[in-house]
């Protein structure tokens, strides 16, 4: 009985920590060295995840208490059928992000493309409320891109928002199916 009570207290503590301690998410892209990594840390020794590209395949590895519990290549899902999923904008609006930053160093041989890239990066930063530091280089030896990005994600609030968005999407799908001809029509005249 005491053991069950202890487990419930620990689970409640973890749920509370999900709302008050944000997860750190960092991404690194370096086209010179073919490095494409995403790191997620939450309560640093408790949970660590790393998404990296090995042999042109994304590989996800998850560690709990510094012990690797999962490492596998990610394969795309097939056969989603007619299932209605949330859109990318629904996911973005559901996430509660803070302290987002991007350090971008890039070089292009074409001055026109460099100007367009600099403008687009600045536009993205102002639209999504991201602190962007960019260092464009004109006429490098070869085209390159080096990006270090990071943010903090409030896991608890984001999960609640995702559940709300999913429920609203399901409700809209049910409402739409009720209006369809599937349940019969009424003819006047």
C-alpha cells in the first residue's frame, strides 16, 4: 500500500514538473560536415533524446537516467488512409515555446540568392518571435550553412493544448459527417 502511494506521489511530482520545468531543445545543422542533430533535455539526467542522421536515415535515441532505452531508425508511416490529422499550424500554435533563438552562418556565391535568403530569414524571425543572429558571407569558397538553434518547451501546457486541438478537430469532423448525405436528405417539393 505504501509503495503504491509512493509511486503515485512520484508520478504527481513528475506531472507538476512538466508544467513548471521547460525542456531544452537544441538543433545543429552544418552542411560542411554533414551534421544534422536535434537534442532534447528535460531535467538533464532524467530525460535526453537525440535525433541525428546516420547513413542518410534519421535515428532517434532516448535515454532515461543516462541509460539508453531506445535507439532506432525512423521510418515514414504508410497507409494513413482517410484519417484526419492536425495541420502543421495547429501543432505550432499548440506548442508553448520561450527563449527561441537561431544563429545562422551561411555563404552563397550568388549575391541575389544571398540577399533573398537574408530577407527571408529576417522575415521568419519577426513572424515567429525568434531572436535571429545571421552572418551571411558573400563569395565563399563553397556554399555552406551552419545553424545553431534552440528553444524551451513547456511540456505540460503544450500537451494540454495539443489535446484541446485534437478534440476540436475530432468534434469538427463529427459535426461535418453529421451534415453529409450519409444520414439521408430531406427533399422538399
